[in-house]
C-alpha cells in the first residue's frame, strides 16, 4: 500500500470530510481527513489505481487537491 498526504483546498466542514472519505472508499482506498488542517491522508494500492485518479474523483466533487507528502 502506498501513502500520500493531500492538501484539500476547499474543505470547510464535517460534511466535506464525510463526502471525501466516502468517495475515496468507493474507489477502494482509505482516507483520513482533518478538516482543521485541510488535509487528507490517503492509503491506496498503486497496482490498482493512481493517486491522480483519486484526485480526479475529488475534483469532480468540487475539491481541488495538492500532493504535499
């Protein structure tokens, strides 16, 4: 499993957190979102998906993201 940290630029509430975590889970990965820091720790199988695919799914929900770690 590969890990990455994303800065989620437009997150602002717990509903956002839940939407992001559910979308990532639907794609077969795990996310732990910190609303206060506007970050998401993502864990995914890079043999099955790319981080850019997850970021694209978040963008479709309206959340711009940037890889920070």
